[in-house]
C-alpha cells in the first residue's frame, strides 16, 4: 500500500498542477518525487533555454 501511495499521490499532484496550468495559473508547486522513472521525468524535465 505504501508503494502505491508513493506513486499515486505525486501523480495526483501533477494532474492538479496540469489543471492549474491549463486554467492560466503558471505558478504551481513542485512535486517531491526523486525517482528516475517515467513519473520522475514528467516532474523534472530537462532544462531548456527559453531566452531569445
């Protein structure tokens, strides 16, 4: 059960953040998830330079 919560709780927070961003709020909290799996990649994407 603990393992499932360790995955589903961060996933729920990421989904909530996505809804906030979709509604125009670009300031959302980072989700604490430090694993190097697919969910970790969604949470911490590679940094890109957005300056022109």
